[in-house]
C-alpha cells in the first residue's frame, strides 16, 4: 500500500496492513553554483520534508532504520558519506540517528560504481549512434541490476515492526516487497521545484533558438 503525504487525506492508522513501513523521501540535491531562487525552494523543500516526517512518526511510531541512496557504509561511516552528498538530508539522518534510528547501507559498492561510470559516459555525448546505443544499454542493465539488489537488501534489512526512512531519487525503479507499506513524503515545495526546472528549460530553449 502506498500513500502520498501532503496531497491526500490522512490515512487512518488502522488501514495500514503490514508491520514493516517505509517513509520514502525524494532526494533533492543542490550544487555550489545553484542560483538563489533554486536554493530558496531547496531549503523550503527540506524544511517541509522534515516536518512531514515528524508528523508521520507521531502517527506510526519512531524511525528505526535509516536508508540513504549512494551510501555504501553503515553507522557513523555512512553519515560521513552523506555529509559529502547532501547536508540537508544529513541533518535529518543525524537527528533520527540520535533518536535511536540506525543507518544501514543497502548499496553494493561495485554495482553503484558501474552505474556511476556509465552515467558519466552518457554525459560526455557521442558521435556514433551505435556506440551511444551500446552505452545506453549498458547503463540500463547496470541500473536494473542495482535496483534488484536494493530491493533484496531492503527486504533483508527491515524486520517486523521496523519503520524505515528512505532517501532516494525520484524515478527510481526499486520494487518494494509487497508486505511493506510505503508512504511517499511529497512536500508542496516539490511541485515548485519541478515547475522551476520546467521554466528554466523553456527559457534555455528560447535562448538557444534566438542564438541560431
């Protein structure tokens, strides 16, 4: 069962079918060169996400497991990796860790490295369509293998009664076990970030047309 918080009616606790639960938070990043208007929405998003997580915990119980994409180590070592990836998700992870949640890695370092390398290849661009097709196929296969591993790892990590806080990028293809209730934490600012990205893409296209 999946519920999207922030956009639907609050479900009754009695409607939750399974003892294992996941609070899924879309992982939004910022960069050193992110413009001020993006950063304003970025901070707004993470503040709203933190508030929604707390409200969910009030109804479901405290987070017992913390899961974060691209983190290949557990515990304090994993928190140090998140510190380099995303200070805003780190702040939430540290808070939940101090409250008793344990950070557990679900990534296979080799599979993650494969996906990252193929992703880098895709960013370079291609002259040959044949080579481009091969790289896309390799990237997709590596991604599928990684997602299969993540699904299996999460199933093994979560025990009866566990409530996991999962940070993962939108558009992922992880298939969660059917006996886990998944709640999508979708702050209103997420729509604003999507709108910002669309408007920026449209402006870029118009600028490119004018320059031709």
